């Protein structure tokens, strides 16, 4: 079974939920760059202060900051046997950096899971999450900005991973359990 995974998909596609479930199933940590930024913002760290000026507007945090954070996290002991990266890479430069980070660790990616969903469904889910969680970046304006950035910068990365034979595309619409089963079936078929 695959162990070094990236999970991609637009905001609202259920990446965080599925990453946590897969992590449990595979016995590896789920590493969410968004969660790490949010924890730092909450803790009032220097990294948090810097990140917040971008996350609050729905913009990407600069690559040098994000890349260094991921290099540090992926190199920690609990990730030695595998990990699920959620929310990284998000642009072409981050794809290059992730390859470099993993090459330095003497390893590479096994698969990239893409969760797909159309924008009306995503908007409905994100509006619901905004009501429940009250995330600072779940306002109408930032939601639209984040989905645009995903379409422009992140979605094109899946074709690069497909060319490398790493991509597993999964329909993200449905019950949480159903989607998890689809992901696991997709990974098993790709192995
Ligand atoms: P997420 O929870 O994955 O939607 O991330 C929340 C926010 O954190 C994003 O809107 C960005 O501002 C920032 N962020 C998360 N991951 C990255 C990344 N790979 N590169 C740059 N910024 C990121």
C-alpha cells in the first residue's frame, strides 16, 4: 500500500477529512500546511504573524516560508515511514521543491490523489463550513479568491503528476465513507 502521498483538490472537496481518514488507515501522519499555519497564527508565533497577512486574504504564503516549513515537517521522525501531504504543493515551484526535499531524504512520492468536485458544490460546502467553524478565510471574497488560485495555479499540477504515472483521480462527491472507499480502491488499483 502506498505511503508517501499528496492529496489535492479544491477547497471544500474534503481533502482534510479524507487525509485524516487515510492517515489513520495507513498509520502515517497527515500533514496539512493550512493546519500548521493556523496553529502558528493561534499561537501568535512569528511564522503565524507573517502567514496571517496572506491567509486572511486567501493569498498563498510565500514559497520560501512554506517550503522551509514543509522541509522541516517532512523530515521529522514520525514521517520517516510515510505521510499524507494535504495542501502542498500548490504551485509549480512547490512541486519542484517537494521533489528536492524527498530526494534529499532518499525517497519520493508514491501517489497523488486528486479529489474532484464542481464549483457549485464546493461553494455550498464552504458556506456551510463558514457557518460552523467561522474560519477567518471562509468569507465570500476569500473563498472565491482561493478557488481561483486553485484553478490557476494548483489544478494544472495534476497533469504533471499524471504524466509521471502518480495521479489517482477520485470523485469527491458523496458520503465521507464512500469517498474514502473510492480513494483506497483507487490506490490499490494503482499499486
Ligand atoms: P488550507 O487550509 O489548505 O485551505 O490553507 C489555508 C491557507 O493557508 C491558504 O489559503 C494559504 O493562505 C495558506 N497555505 C496553505 N498551504 C499553502 C501552500 N502550500 N502554499 C502557500 N500557502 C499555503
